[in-house]
């Protein structure tokens, strides 16, 4: 069991018989009362979020997850398939369980899959990914990184703001946590 004050962002807990990931954690004290915690939880299987205020004495169960290195294979409807790089076993995950991670996945991407009791829950992306620009406005001579931005559609369908000098066919590096353009990749 874990006390509400020991919760941390990114931690997985069992609450109301389901597995949840702590998305936000904000301790506060209200007037004469003891310290409480506002938490925002996300169910990795369904993608549903839940907000609760936890009181002193509220206990949650910390969940220890198995972490394996996998490679993203392909998407078939609402299922995304991953392969364990050591055993070559394949793991299907519902795209809703991946959340925003689905926007950064292309075939061959290596990442970590987190499982609980043998059942895959979610994935942890690398810090950066390189994706190809498939649609954007034209680049003109004289465009520089400081002169502004434009929208570019990437090979996964994700749309991001990029500098004006980026053109169709360029490979761009993105930060997977913020979703922002970092640089043009080789």
C-alpha cells in the first residue's frame, strides 16, 4: 500500500480495482484540515481520466510493472502490434491505450512496453523521434529558423509547427514529451 502523500507523477497504482497512471499530483492544505492531494489519473487500457481529492488515510496499491524493449510493427484498425526484441513475441495494444504516443509511432520504432501480470498496458516512447514531412507549404530562398513557422503534416498524420525552411521530404526531429520541433534530422 502507498499513502496519498507518496504519489508521484508517472507512477502506476491500483484504485477501485483498476490500474491507473498518475498524470498530475498536487498537494494542498485547506484551512484547518490535514494535507490533501488532488490527483489526475489515466487508465492506460481505456484512456479514460479521473480526478480525485485524496484525504489522509486514503490508501492506494502501488503497481509494479514489467518493462520490455519492443519494436512497433504495424497498425490494424484499432490494434497496434509490437514485437518483443528478445523473444520475438508479438503484443497487440488498443490504440486508445497508447494515448498521444500513437502520433509518434512508425514501423521499426523501438520503445518500452509496460505490462502488468503479463498483460501489456502502455508504451514509453524514446525522448525524440525522426519523422518525414509529407505535406507543408513551400520553402523559399531566404527563409530562416528565426523568421516564423508553418504547419507541417508528418508521415504518422501528426501536424506540428516547423520553421519556414522545412519542405516536403525533409526528416524532422521531435520531442515526444512536448510534441515540439527540435531540428532537421539528417
